[in-house]
């Protein structure tokens, strides 16, 4: 069962840390997973959190540090630990997480820790990984993996697993390479368990292994692993040489983060995830840009409506009352349409219906929705004694707005995507503002037309 | 490298199927993964797709069927295959996927196929799985797994893996149970490979295994697997008896689907994912409900603005021009605030700051953003020669709207969540409409006040 952290438990452990009650700390945390202990530390005073890590020892401590929220970890490590202490933990952390942790630290600490690492192979691995962009296969991969040569026997393979067992936590497959280190295939551990010791790797390996290249984006990697149900994937360089492996847990984080970023884009938040702990200024900065764009749109709308100020609104002030209805409907329809397109862009296939067919379908749906809304609004206005001409203007404008906003909501993400801009922003304030303006234009042009008849 | 499907390739395979060129089909598809062949079939005529499956044989065919989009699969199986043929494929599919596939079929076909299954153990597994709700651990799990008894030796364990090898595709751990089938722990395959054959399971197994219960929601399972970096998790009943296992690939699908549903809720789409192939009527039905709610909001706004028609708008028609600015800003600020809250609800921890602290922070941010926007708009209006009083009304209303929309955007998701309603809907049309109304109220009250001075 998953562990539920309570404030009381945190208080007990804090007290034990204060009293240097090592036995109590060890006993209480013995049954917990590193991820749970990491959660616990977030709630504790930094000095006492450090004491708990010391009590747990370097190996468990390293796992806890890997699970800490980067937001807490960066300062916690930099302020409470010496570079020697950090290096002690890093020795027990796989290279991909180690590189991520060191990447958070200032250059000086990073260099000191790498210089202090006892395991020089790991130091080389980390230096190597620091070169890759965070959002690429190279940035996601770990260097630790078990590989064996095509010419080996199963027993040599098992020896290699034994040699690497300390370094590589999860082994589900052994990668098969040739003399030059070129990836040739894989053997599952299941197959190794079931093979005779004298079998040759060449006879039992699977030569159809899916791999990704160093430069491929994290998103592509996530896509491939999801599509082919992989729990790990080897990473190769342009020559096909085996460079590392990516495990599914890292990709699950990528998928979660991508969904989060998309939601932020839709909500008009820029920059990274806003956290409770973040400063006011960062929050203002995340929110302001889109509000400014919305404001510019609103001011444009004001200039535009201003044109009709004297000859329409002053004469028929009731026209003003329906501005929110028209604008709001345009915004809602636009967001719905762009959301549907976003979804089909995400599940892109060569067999998707053509843009023209899609537009036709969108417009048919829009006619239905528009007419239904238009009729209801007309009935409502007429029943409440609004002038016939005004009721007509509002309903005709409403139907037109639904049609045009559907069209815009469909086309905008497609165009953004063509130009390589993340189309998720099209569901955000930008399209809402555009549809607002569009709706008002149609509304006042209709009014102008019908009132000048 | 991932395979890129082209229309040309589909045409070649279609032609080969038409000409019954089995050799060409086999050779062309030999290098492809089942997921790629499934994609290929989607683009083909159903009869020819069936022919391709026949050429590939039952085992590969079964994998392809598992990878087919349920939307195509349901009709394809029901119309093109006999129950005998379906049973032939199901024999090669793991119980969780088999249950999902049969669940899509009408009751008659489902029962026939189960009755026709040669492997009666699998038939029992499937019948068992059909009882569980789709969105629970029971609905996600497969019955196929390798388990061994606490008292066995490693060699007995390997024999059991060999016995189950045909049924269980991916084996990364062996689950350890006692005589009553109660889950006691697990042994990784890595450990089995590295142990002496005479070792007892009791001496090498890991007794701290994370498990989930049958009734736990798919979301909880996804959360646990993500938090603890698991690539599979055993499922137990209330008595702790081992019932099945869930692998990470199924959970990756759950995570993707949850993100998709949330985005739909934000966009004001109801019901399931809209697909290109879906009927016009389903699309109308998915979109209309939220548009109607938006419409009611718009009509309410119209009634409300109507109150000020004669004494304010008729006198100062320029007031109408700023309705979109005020409403739009309220909507944008509301969505941003609710999105931030949604995020912290998703990453809930016991250490989150209190609601009061959070509200204070939100309001401070709102003051900043509101004042910045208000000043810019004031400068703009004043520069363009708007009346001083009007410029004041607009800017004061704008600041108030930003404050109130921030407050509403923060409180609404928290309240919805308290009442067990998915708070993601708070980012959708509902809150936009509410903020629209709120903004207009503030705007006209401010105007009323300043113009009556």
C-alpha cells in the first residue's frame, strides 16, 4: 500500500532528529520507500533533514536525494552539504539522475563534486551526459547498462550482469553489440534465465530492437516507447554505436510534464510550472504576458466599437447589452474547435481526413450549433419584448460568429503547426481575443446593415 | 528507428493482398512491429486487412489486433471474422487485452468466443477480468504472471518461469506467495540470474513489495507507479491474495488519457474523445452543453447591462466600447488562477500552504498585474483623447476585475474539489462566463458611481 504522510509523523521524526535518536529514526523509516522519505524531508527543517539522511547512510540517502523535488534539492544540497558529502551520495546515483542533480548546482559545486568522485568511470559518464540538451534522448539516458558481445556465451553474459549488478539497478534486457560497440540487438533476462549456459548470445538474441538516436527529442522518445510498449530503449549515436539507455520511469515524467505544459499554454501561463513556493515576481511574470496580449485585443475592440458609438450605440443602446453574449460565444466555440484539432494533431496519422473534408465537417457542426443557439436566443429576446429588429440582429450575428469562430479555431492551430509553433497556444487567450474581435465585427456590421434598411 | 508509414506503402500492400502475393506481404512486413502493422491496416480495405492478418499467422495477427485502435477493431472483428477465428487470435493475447477486446464486442460474440477458447485457464481469466470496472486496478491487470512459493528453490522458480514463458510475455520479477496465495514479496529476474540454483527463494526475495488493491482507481495506480518508479505492480484482493499484475505500458495509456480528458473539460467538450470518424451528431452533442451554459451567461449579462441602457449607455455610449476589454480580462485572469490551483491540487501534499496564505499570495499577484494593466490602459485612453472620467472608470474597473477574478479563479476549483466535482471544469466556459458577468457588474457599478458624482 502507498504510504500516507501525516503532519504528526513529520513532527515525530523532527523530534527524533533533534534528540539524535538514531534508533527511532532508523526503525520508523525502515519500511518506507525513498520517495516517501523524500516527501517527509520536504516538510522538515533543513538541518534535521540533513541529520536524517546521515542516519540513513549514503546508499539510502542517495536514493532519497534522487527522489527529492528539484525545487527543494538545489538549495538543500548547496547550503547544507560540502562537495565531498555530495560526491559521496552521487557515487550511489545512476548517471542520468546524477547529471540532473549536478546540473541544478552552480558550476563551482558541479566541478568540485565531479573531481571528488571516487568512481572515475561514473565521473566520465556524468561529464559526458552534461553535454546533451535536457529535452533530448541524450539528456534523458543513463550510461549504466549491461551489454554483451555477439560472440559471448550465456555464461559470459551472466558474469557481465554480475559485474554490473552494483551499478545498474534495473536489468530487464542485456544489449548486444559487436566489436565496435555497434548495437546489434537485445536479449531479455527471461531468455537468459531459460537458456543453457553454453548457448551463444548470437543464437538467442533478438536482432529487431527499437532504438533512438541521441538527438531525438524527449517527446519523440516518449511517443516511441508508448507506441511500442517498451519499458526501456537503447540510445545510439549517428553511427549506431550504443551510448546509453532510457527507462520508462523517466519517460513517464516526460509525458506528465508535456501534459502540464500544454495545460499551461492553454491557460495563458508562460514559463515553467508555478509552485506554491515561488516568488510573487515569478508568478507575475508568468501571468502578465498573456494578459497584456488580451489587453491589446480589448483596446483594439474598444477602438473598433468606438466607430459605432454615435450612429448605432447612442441610438440603440440595447445593442451594448449583447456584446458579452457575442464575444463569449465566439471565444467558447473557438476553444472547442481548436481543442479537437489539437487532439487530432497529437494522434496524427497518414490516414487522417484531408483539411478540406475536416473543415466541411466543422462547418456543418457549426451550422447545427449556431442555429440552435440562435433560435433559443431569438425566442428568449422576443418573449421578453425586445424589438424584433434587435432580436434578429443578435441571432444572425450569433450564428455567423459560431460559424466563423469554428473556422478560425480549426485553421489557427493548423497554421501554427505548419510554422512550427506549439499549436496548444491556440486554445489560449490569443484565439479567445481574436474571436472576441471577430464576433464584434460581425455583430456591428449586421446591426449597421439591418438598422440602415 | 521508428517506422514511418506512407500512403505508397499502404498501396503496395493493398495490391499485394489483392493479388494474394503472400510472399511479398510476409517479406514487406517482416521487419515491422505489430503496432506499425496495426497502423497500416487502419488505412486498408477491411477484406484486404483481414487477408494480411491471415498471411501473418495467428500469433503475429494476435499482436497486431492488440495494437489496433479500438474504434476500428470493434467493427472489423465483428463483421469480418467468425467467433472461431476471433477465439484463435484471443488464444495468443494476454488476458487484460483479451478482456478489453471482448468487452468491445456484443454479448453474443463475447460469449461465443469465450466458449470456443481452447485454453480453458485463459477463458476463466477473461471471465474473471470482465467483472471488474474498467477504470480500476482490477480492470487494468492481467492474470498472467509468474509466481513462486516462499519455500521453493531458485531452480524450481526457473522451472516455473519456463512453464509460464509462453503465456507471460514480459517477465521482470517473479512474485512470491505463501501456501494460501498471499503476496509476500518479489524476486527480480536479475537476482535469479545471479543466484545459485540451490538458493531458497525465502533467502533472496524482497519482502517490501508495493502492491495495489483490486478496487483502487486507475488514477491511483498510475500515481503509485509514477511515484515509486515501478515498471509493474502486483494486484491483491482485500485479503492480500495475489490476483494479477499491472504493467507500466497500460499505465502510460491511463496517464495520457487522463491528460486528454482534462484538456477536454477545460475546452468545454463533454463526453469522450472526438474522433475524425465520429458522426456529426456526436460532435454537436459534445459541444452544445457548454455553449448553452455560455449562452445563458450571455443572456444574463444582457439583462444586467440592460439596466444601465438608458441612464448610462445612452448618455455615454463610449462605455460600451470597453465591455470586451473588461470581460476578456476577467476571463483570462480567472483561467490563469484556476489553472495554478488545479496544478497544486494535482500535486497535493500535506505541506501545501494554507488556503488563506494562498489567497493572500494570489491577491498580491493580482494587485501587481491589475495595477500594471490599469495604468497602461489609462495612459492609452488618455493619450487617445478619451474623457478623463471614462478613462478613470475603465482603469478602476479593470483593477477590480483582476482582483475579483483572481479570487474567484482560486476559490472555485477548491470548492468544486471539496464537493467531489472534477475541478478541471473550472478552467472551462463556466468560470469564463461567471467572470464575464462579474467584470460587467464591477464596470457598470464603477461607472454609475463616477458619473453620478
